[in-house]
């Protein structure tokens, strides 16, 4: 929030009236526009592309909430040499009801920020079902 206050002060100092501030703020800083927020997943034909925020060392394997443009996925595995990612992919294979080789890590093998591709998922977890299909 301090960044927004700073930006508001800068906008006023350059002659931007207070009532037009939100519109100009969205034009200059599109990341703060919740209406144009990037979805955490999209479809490419029958392939589901999903952005994940990995949470290793969790008490249990679970699907969490949507955080920004990522879906939280908790894994019980220790984050060593990509072991937590491998464990997470095996867990997600069960969630999506696909074989483990149907899930491909695009990037983030050894990072908490990941993108994966799931080929023809037979089941979708609740956050994806409730979000609807993005355009």
C-alpha cells in the first residue's frame, strides 16, 4: 500500500486530479488492475497449462487457494534436488486422474514458481472448476 500512496502523491504532483487517479493508475500500472489479472491456468487444445506456487515441507499434500496468478500446491516432500517437485507431480497425477508421465514441468523444476502442462486431465480440482474456463 505505501507504493500506491507514493504513486498517488507523484500523480498529483504532475497535475493528475484525484478523481481521475484510479483510471490513470490502471493505465500506467496494469499489474494493480484486478479486472485484467492473468488467470492461473489456460487451455491449449486438450492440454491444461497451470501456474503453481509450490509449498514444500507441508503437513500434507493438498491443493490450496489461488494466490495472484498461481495455484498453491502443498507437498510433504523436502525441497532437495527437485525431489519436492517430483513428489508434487505424482500427487497432481492422482488429483487430475492421469498417469504421471502425462504431466510435464515447463519451468521451475527446482523453484517454488512452476508451470506445468497436464495432458487430457480426467478430473479438475475445485479451484479450476469454480474459476470457469478462461477466454
